[in-house]
C-alpha cells in the first residue's frame, strides 16, 4: 500500500475533517460527554506540556465519539494577565493586546496541526469584550448576592516601580524587575469575594467529587483548613477594650503567660501601648510588615507593649506583645501564648524570658524543658479543671467560657476571602462606579461591558492602576443619581476569568445571556477535566466557588463544575529535569511534528509513561514509535478478507493473533476513558503485532484465516485511531470503511477470543522462580508435574537425584524442593 508518508496523510485528512466539520458539537446531545482541558495562557507557542495535556484529552474525546457519545471538546485562551505587560516592557512597547492576539494565532495554528479535536466554533478569548462582558456580569451577581465587599488589602509592594506584585513576582523578597526589596502596602478600596462564607460547603462537597485525585482533594481540604476550637475574650489592663483569640487548645488556658498580636492586625495599631514604648512598637510594626512568612518563622521576635491582657478564667495578667509569627489573616490575628505546650510560643518565651507554666502533665519541670510538651495528658495548675484528661478539658473549658459569657466553641477556616482587585491594565475592568453621593454603585447589566480602552499607552502601573490616569475611561455618570462619578480603576484577578469559562463553552456566542440555562442543562457538569496539579488550590477552588454561587442563583444545574479531574504528569528531558525555557532544555512540538509527524509524536509520548506520571522525553522514543508505525502500516497492507472468522478453523498462531488483538482492544476499551494508561494499550498492540507476524509466517490456509487477518487490521485501525488519528482514519478507509472512523462504532471484545489454548506455568526451585513453561490449558496435575521435572533447569538442579518434594498449584506453579 505504498510507503508510510505522514505528510500526505496529514494534509489529506486535515482537509477532509475540516470539510466534514467532524468536531462540530451537536445541538441536541442524546448521550453527552464533556471533556475539557484547562485552557491556555497565550505566552508564546504551544509547548510540550500543552501538547501532552491536549493529546490526552483528544484520545478521550475521539474514543467517546466512537462510542456514540455526543462530545463537547472546546478550547480557549486565558488571555488577560501580567505577562502581557511584562512582554510589553521587555519588547519595547508592543501593546499587550497585540502581543496576546499574536500568540493566540500562533498557538491556534499549532493546535490545529496537532489534530486536537476541538470545536473551534466555540473558541473563547477572555480578553475580548464578548467574553469579559460576562466576567463582569459574574462580578455583578456576586455583588447582588452580597458576596462582594470593599476593604483595605495588603499587597507586596515595590517602592521603586510603585506597583503591587504577586507572590511569584516577589520571590526572594525582591521585585522581579528592579530588585528592590519588597514591602507590604495597604491599599484602600479593594474588592473581596466572600469565599470564606462558602468554606464549609466547599469542604463538605469534596467528599462528593470522588472522581478527583486524592492529592488534589487533600490539598483543597488543607487549604480550606477547617479547625475546631474556642474563641475566648480577654480583657485589658489599660482600657475597657477586649481582645478575642482563637485557640484549638482552650484546655491550656491556665498556661497563658503572654498574648501576641499580629503586626498586620488593625488591633496592633490601636493597642493601649505604654507611651514610653510607643515608638519602639511602631518601629517594630513597620519593620515586621516587610518580612515574608518564611523569615518570620525563622526568627521569632516581637515587641512588648508594656500592657497586659487579663485571663478571664483566673483574672491573671498576661504580657501583651506584638509579634510577627502571628498571622494577620488567621483567626482573630491574636494568639494566646502558652509556652509550655506550643512550640512557637515556647521559642518566643525563651527568647524574651517570659514565664513558662506547665498545665498539662503535672510531672513536668518548666525549668528543665527544652521544647514544648504538645502531647495529651492530665490537666494541672488549672484551678477547678485539675485532674481532667486534657481532651475532655477542651470541651469543659469551652463550655465554661460559654456559660460565663466570655467565649465558646468556634470553627475557624484558613480559607481567606478572595481579593479580586488588581492595580493592572491588562485585565477585566471592575464594573463599579464610585459616586460621592451614592458610594460604590454597580454598573447596570444593560451597560455591560465596561470596555477596557485599547488606546492606552502607559499600561505599566505607577502607584495605581494605569486606567486611573485615563480621564476618558474614568469619567462617567452615576447610574443612580446621574451626577458626575468615576469608574473603579482596578481590573480583576485573572482567576476570575477562568472561574466560569467552562460554562461559557456551552453557549459561547450568546450576546443576551452568559449562556442559556437550557444549554447548561445539556452539557454541565464537565465529565472529565484535565490539567496540571499546580492548579489544585487556586483555580480549582475558585471555579468550584463560582459554580456554587451561580448554582444558588439558578444559573447552573449542578453545584460542582467537574465530575472528574485528571492531573497529567510533567514533561521532562532525558535526565528527568522538567522542561522549561529558563533551563533551556525544551524541545518544540513543532520541530518534532515536522520530523516525525503528528501520529508518531503522539504515540511516542503516550508510550513513555502512564498519563499521570512524568515522562522523560527522548529521541529514541520517537524512533521506536516510528518503527512501530511502519510495522503496523505494513500489517494493515496485508489485511485479508472481511467478516467474522470461525475460530475452530484457525491455526494455533492465528488463534493467538486473534487473542492478542482482542486483549489490546479490551485494554483500550478500559483505559481510554478509565485510567488513561495509553502506554499499556500501545504495549498490547505491540504484543499483538508480534503474534501477527508469527501467524503471518505461513500464508493463510483457508478463508477463516484470511478473515482473522482482516479482523486484526480492523480492530487495530480502531484502537490506534484515538491515539494516532491520521493512521486510524487512513486504515479505516483502506479497509473499506465508509465515513470517518470517528463516526464508526467501537468494536466489541469477543470473550471467546480471549480464552487461551495454553497456560503459563511458573517453575520454581526451592521457592525461586527459574523458568516458565507453556502447557495446554486443562492439563492434569500429573502432566504439569511431569513437564516441570522434565524441564532443563530442574534436571540440572536435581543432577540425577530425586527431589525432596514437588508442590503443584494447578494451572499456575510448580515448586521443586531439592
Ligand atoms: C493556644 C494554644 C496552646 C494553641 C497550645 C496551640 C497549642 P490551627 O490548628 O492551625 O487552627 N493561632 C491562632 N491564631 C493564629 C494566628 N493568627 N497566627 C498564628 N497562630 C495562630 O491552629 C490554631 C492554633 O494556632 C491556636 O491554638 C493558636 O495557638 C494558633 F498548647 O492557642 B493555640
Ligand atoms: Zn450617585
């Protein structure tokens, strides 16, 4: 059938698939399957990580098509974001929009070439008004529901560039651009979403999404961080104010010798500091605010305010400190310091010679302690609670606080509210208008989108959002009173753009609504979502949150966005280092496709490792895949006749060939939408090819044998098609198939074909495996024993003597004890 020439196959089928609109999504799905890969940030061309992610999704999509499902398999671009501004800076004022669109077009061309089965009619780009209009709409729904609020926020700040930086941009504590040490700055009027209000639900529902990897579910549970404890109110010696603390160990309340307030906490500035110490306290707060968390954890320091808090349990005084190992955003931002039973408190107390009082485990000598005692034990020095096992003490002290009105049980979450405001140009404008009379007024839905002006030339932030310097953008009228007003100059965190995109795909062109509810009912939730584990807590939490909000408002049929999540492994170089531009060890999918073709590149990648594991990319893998493709190309060329063979008329090698291809088919059927271990499917096909070549040594002796070769080629074509679509389609056509292989039925495994004529029996000598023999299935115990004793390795080991013992496990194993 001529030589394998991937170039002609690719151009032939690309054109036919486009003409036939093969990937067009059905309007009326009967059995739906929604497979989605995380959309891409358009930072340049497609790299190997994308290539892997999308190819995995493509196998599933094509397989589902063949199983008769109506498949939704869309793609889009997460097109807003800071790197566009960074590129603009580096490359002399190329406009972020121009840079982004250029990258999208390059990426799209590569993706089309890779033959990923996307319905391109549904492509979305988050930086275009027809999309971000609805991102703004989502913002307004949260606002309407009371889930958006304005508050001051703390940001990483570079004093030289005068801009806020993400944590990644301030790695090592310096500005990525100019190296200036990062400081924290408090910005007024940032928008937050009340994710914390959903913490309990986001946590509980993790139990329901059992199609997600346990790793991700654990990451999310920890990130939400539910913690049960008590809240206790302490009085102050120098004012009538009170301080609340959250503690998981109220049983240690009698061991409190100091209190520590976070420097971020507004409380730190309003504390009734001793006037003699005020300067020192203010100085400490100023310095502490610029230290990152790791630094704070290493050197636990603080400053004494000269004042005391009053323990409501016994009226005792506890020194009041400001200390930066206390986190501003957790609990109440205040810790009750129990040095005897908390390691951080212990280190702090040692440093500042604060008293240590043991209240669990009466035998302990505080003077002799080298670390905190954190285990369970009996309460002591604890007034009426003495002698109580401390676990019981937790409930008892909490109940006591409640009864006395100075505390009670409290559940605390680590999950913070979501800060959405960014002082950036290249993002989705926040649809809010600030009026001196009416305050923050939402833009009426009919006035959306608030268009991001493209004629801005200074899009590098200087102290505030660049949009703030554009009067044409800023100046507007208040929607409520009609008076002069200003727009919110900030743009949204790009996680907002990706928090709802999966549902836009169900109705991507809708100009009236974000989507018709009917369309969402047809397709949601996503059946399989594929992407990197790095999104486990950010994106994967935000899109669950927004889904719940929109579900509550009746816009979505489910309150979880994706039934199953699959994290593909990394793509590494031959040495096992993750490919990255910075390391200079990337290979380009384009070059590989140029040299080997799409199918070989895909097969090589699938064969390297199971989809969740990292792969070590190597040229050898490509050469191996190419040889394999040439081998099957030849085999299909000698296909034989069509029709079902009568197995009883086949020679043993033909029967074995038939068995092996059905085994491969069984593996494919199980793994293409199951564990996604395509490597084992390919291994199955390789074994089938070996059996095929063994059978092909003798020309077929009857029509059934000819049919067996035909059947082999037919199954091979279908099994290979999702992984190597051009080959699969070409084989299908050459074997007389009509229409696309992806619209043809997935073959059924013949259970009879799977039965073996022979069994493999393991031969052990003194319990160690030495050999295997093939015997007819159904061989008697005696026959198995005889075969084992006749085996060369056993004869050698016996060396003419009688065995001590022969143990036969029928159908499996013979152990000869010598
Ligand atoms: C007293 C105490 C005694 C504590 C003891 C622990 C052991 P999780 O489990 O993570 O919720 N804590 C409270 N707010 C904090 C903040 N803003 N920054 C740093 N630490 C804070 O931890 C709760 C415990 O972490 C609380 O219980 C508190 O210390 C501390 F023997 O209170 B504990
Ligand atoms: Zn107004």
